[in-house]
C-alpha cells in the first residue's frame, strides 16, 4: 500500500514537472514512468485553475477591478506553465495552415519563429480567455468551481489524444513521454469526470461531453493535417478545449 501511494504521488509530481515550470527535484528514474503518469494530468489542471481563481479573488478583495485582476491571473498562469500550451497553439496554427504537406507542416511546427497564423491564434486566445474568465466571474456564482473544472478537463483530454493517435514525428516532448495505454488515459479522464460531476452536478455532464467532442475534433484535425500528434498538438488541444468549456460555462 505504501509503495502504491508513493507511485501515485510520484506520478503527480512527474505530471507537474512536465506540464508546468514549477521547480521540482525528482529521482533520476522518475521520468521512466512518464507514460503512466498521464492519468494525473487533470490534477495539474485543478492546481492551475485553482491558482488563477485564487489570484482573482485575492486581488478583488484588495479592491482591484475584476478585469485587471483577470489580466494578472492570466499572466501568472502563463508563467506557471511556461506558456507551453500557447506555444503549441501558435506552432500548430502556423503548421496546419502554413504548409501543404505533412512534412512541410511538421517542419514549420518545429521552427522557433512564429508566423501570421500563430500570432493571430495567440492574440485571439488571450483575448478570449480574458473575456471568458471575466464573464464567468460576473454571471456565475460558482465561478471558481467552473474554472477549475474547465482547466481539469482540458488537461484530461491530452492523454486520450496521446493514446489514440500515433506520434507524428520521432522526437519531441510527446515522443519522449511515450504513448500511454488507453486504459491509463481513460482512467485519468474517468477520475476527472467524477471530480467534475461532484463539483458541478448535472452541469458537469455538459462540460464532460463538450470536452470529449472538442477532443475528437482536435484529434481528427491533427490526423488529417499531420497524421498523428505532437507536443504542440496536445498543447493546442488543451487550450482549445479549455476555451470551449469556458464559453459553455458562461451559459450554464
């Protein structure tokens, strides 16, 4: 039992290390089980969403205007993740619509330079996140729970894509993590779904269905464009899913 608890704790720390820039000291062999640790990606989303919500609440308590408080929370959130997911969104936008073949798209996605599609995607993403977070706090009494649920589900879909789609290239972050078993990915999503249902009740079911739909659409697009998934695709899918869920949450 002690060993199992140790492994579960280590999985969460590995997930935090991979999806954030939190400085963690892990055993040298910790990353050998990176593919197993994907079940806990949603927990990173809970931590991320909870952090953003806490920052907003603290700043509001200090008399800061809501719109300004949301901006500061987004800035902190970007520092927390190292802008990893947004970078994936920009690279995917440039590659998917800037190239005419799989090889050229993957080449563009690997290029550190950003193009017009990537800039447009980043600007629209940040503006939309700012507006949706602000709107959620204005119209929803359970804004914190909704934000946390959206963040958790957006991370929980990443392992599903990793398990269902092959690697589009033979290197990169996603390839180094490995392709997890579908049972591990499904377990992580199931745990996240239970958490969301406990947090939001029937409204959580709507978010779960939207997350699965968005995940399927992102996976289909990645398959058609590059024949699989990369770290950029996973990051982009997390951002798109989170924004989709936040959009729906303002109506619940």
